[in-house]
């Protein structure tokens, strides 16, 4: 039962992590520009609120992915 829950969380976390990383703006603007996060002119004031929230979501998802990875290691051992 616990194994099924952890595997489910791991699959969800890995899928979300892929999506969030692809949404990040790289040199070319990334996919986040398509959804209005990349603001055409490139302001000098730094990151937008959307980019900061995307960073937070990516970090939280990466931590969940790390936790589920180590949990699977301990459960399978």
C-alpha cells in the first residue's frame, strides 16, 4: 500500500518537474514566454512575479521528487 502511494507521488512529481523546467525562460525565452511570462522587452528590474512563483514551484516539486526517490530506495531495500 505504501509503495503504491510513493510510486504515485513519484510519477506526479516527475511529470510536474518536467513541465516546470520546460516553462522556465532560457536564452530564447522558453515556453513561459508563450503564456505571458516572458514580457517581450526583457526588463532590467529582474524576475517577474510569475517567474518567481515558477521558481518556487520548481524547487518544491524537486524536493518532493528527491523525497520520493529516497523513500523508494528505503522501501525497496
